[in-house]
C-alpha cells in the first residue's frame, strides 16, 4: 500500500488539524463554521454549490503544496477552483478545495512574445497587459474566464483558434504541485509526459499555479455579431452551413439560437427576443472581411449588427457571453457534420414553433489550425472535430430539471451526428463521469497514455474531482 493510500484510512479532520494547516499557510484556511467560507466556495453556476471539509485560499505555490500534503494525509480528495466560469463537480465533505484567485500577476516578455501568469489571472487582465506590447494571447469568448483552467482544457479562441490552434498548443512552461506535495516546473524537455498530460488532461495531474505561453503579434481584428430574427433561422443557417466551411483560417464563426431575457442591460432589439446570433471574426482588414461576409449579409436582415474594427482586448464582443453568476444546466458535444439533415433537426428542436426554453443553443465551426497537431504535442482530444455544440438553460434551482429535459431533447435530436470527440471545456460537471465516458472522450490510445501518466503522478487518484482519468489500480472515488 502506498503512503497516500494509507493516508486515505485516516479519520475525519479535527479542529486541531485545521488549526495546524492555518499555521502553515499564508492564505485563508476555512471550514464550514467560518463566516467567509461560503464566499470562498462560491462558483459561477449558482446551481452547483460546493461544500468541502476545508477550503484553502492559496497565495503561493507553497500554500498549495501545504494544502495538497494535508489532503493526502487526511484522505481527502483535492479539488481546485480557479477563476471565472469554472465549476467544480462533486465537492463535498470528503474533499479539500483549493482556490487560486489570489495567485495573481502577469509578466510580459515583449521580445520573446511570452506571457507568464498566475492561476488566478483572468483573460481580461492578460489581454490588457499583452496589448501594451502589441501582442494577442489565444483568449476565449469570455474575458472573465480564468487563463489557466481554460488553457488546461485546451482553450478554444473565437478569434485566433482557426489560425493558430488551441491555447494549450502555445504553452512553454508550467509550475505545478503534484500529488506528493512537490512544486515542479515542467517543460517539454523536463518531464515531457507530464507536460503532455497536463495540457488537455485538465486538473487530473496536479494543481497548476503558473503557466507561460507565447502570444501572437496582433493589435486589432474585425468582428462582432449579426442578430437575425429567430423566425429567419432556417434560411440564414442554410447559407451559414455552406459558407462557414469555405472561410479562410483567418476567419472564424459560430451561431447561437437565443431566447433572451427581458433585461435592460441588453440592447433594445434583444430584450426578450428570440434571435439567431451569428458571430464572426477576421484577422484581416475590413474590406476583406466584408467581402467574406457578403453571402451571410444577403441571407437576411439583422435586427442588430455589431461587426466593426476592434482592438484585441474587445474579444468579448464576438460572443457577448453572460457575465454575472447564474443558476443553469448545460450540455456540450461534438458534431461530425452540419448537413441539411442536421440543420433540419436543429430547427425542429429549437427553432420557431418548438417548445424549447433554453437561453442559448450554439454551434461553433472549428477546423484550420485546430485540426493540426502542434510542434510540441499535448493531450487535447478534439483535433479533427469540425463542429462543437453547447447549450444551456437558466432557471431557479427547483425548475432546472425542466431545463435538463430540454437539454436531453436537444441532444437526442442531434444524436445521429454526434462525434465522440469534444472540447474538454464544454463538458458539463455531470457529464463524462464514468471511466467509459472519459475513455470515449479521449479515445483509447490517448486515454491509455493519460492513465499511465496518472499512475506515475497521482497513483491514489487524489485529483479526482474532475472528469476523472483514473489509474487502473485506483477506485472510482467517493
């Protein structure tokens, strides 16, 4: 029996145990009796509360190391809450939660075109710092999302992804605390298997406290959105269906069928509206972009047009994702095609005349550099996937099962075109929870390699509060 497995037989955490951890850690150490506990544990999804035995607000990699060592000594699973939209699944009294929002700091090396960021940094901070040097990192659709969690799940940029690949493809250096409580710096040359597994294995191999990655020389783009009346979605999407695959790699697009709330924060044409939101970005000039857009503009008359020249830090204007925490349920899966039949099934499921109450049902066109293995390979499992879809419904927690039913109806309607691959960041907390489902996500060969890395770096499955990759000898967890 390993040292960690032996520790798992330890008894419950006592107040004296927690006091000892407080003495060792600089940041706050909280248990359910502490007034600040609820705020420290809060997540973006108000319907997914966390209630760990102990939560540690790490201020350094050393704090993280103390927390991981404490957890293994007391037989607790380690969960990590980064920043932004991250939701940690199944965090209860048998877990220790580490929050990394205090691990701040952005260092920009203009000559090397690199950024080094702490695990608490969000994209809007990194984007602003990079812009001062004329650089653009591969940020996602929501600038409020945490850089590290997004990147460990691959990182799908609606601006730079098709031209430059996944954010994970640009990582050069990782600082991580592994299950043995050791702070390690990992590069492609130093522990290459751990480096490979961390990027795409999202949270299964340790607590990442800092990363360094390269950025692109870019200061502006042309993009935004066109919102068409929802009643026109079939006609517009019939054009989008053949238009999107023909775009050059410098252009990216997605669409979202939206039933928006009556919210004064929205532009007047969108308040309480049923719309089709077509997103677009282009890395060239306005004239090139408008030439590409011409077929789509001819497909219908938008109620709102936000496409314009923009500075790179304005990337959030492409998708205009919700900012404030919400109670919601979600699903995401890959699509192997978006054919005439796929479109017909989507329109029937979520279009005019359907009973669909979901706030957003989106499809993103991938391809380009997202299909290509980077110079330094990683575990990202979605290369070659042409489309990914994501849907969510918002409601008061008692009404969320109703939304879940409609998510299931949508998934069933598109099931004939489902692909086993998916973007890791688009998987809901209650999806890909069994070993068979996770194996299906990664594919047998990649999963076997990840499981081998897990056996080396986390043989007792301490990091199991995630879409778990289990060493073959480890139990499923509690």
